[in-house]
């Protein structure tokens, strides 16, 4: 399951995310979205977890909690839009 993690502190890195979500199960990948011009974090990322149950538990436990001074928004990621004409 792919999880959206928003309102991240700009200093949070992919290892931080992997460690945080790893407390709930196996993390397939953790990705912080970076601004392509400045190289700075955009303040959100995605975590892929192998187990739907572990992913749902992490969402329930982490959504609204503070991590590195910011209250995170954690929910199931929506599929990427490919139709930009809507």
C-alpha cells in the first residue's frame, strides 16, 4: 500500500521516514519529494509498505502526530492523475 505523508519538517529525510514507519512493519520504500530547482524538500513524501494491515495501522497511529516539530498528515495515497484535462 502506498501512503502519503504530508506536512513534514523540511529536515526529515528518507531514512527518518523509513525508521518511523518501520516500527509498524516492512517498508518497501520511502521517498521525500524534492523541489527540482532548489533541491529542498517540498515537505511531503510517500512510503510503500508491503502489508495492507501494517500500512493501515501506521496511518491510524501516525496521522496527526508530531514528528520533528510538525504535525504530520498521513493517509492512503491517491493514484497519480494522468488526465490533466479534468
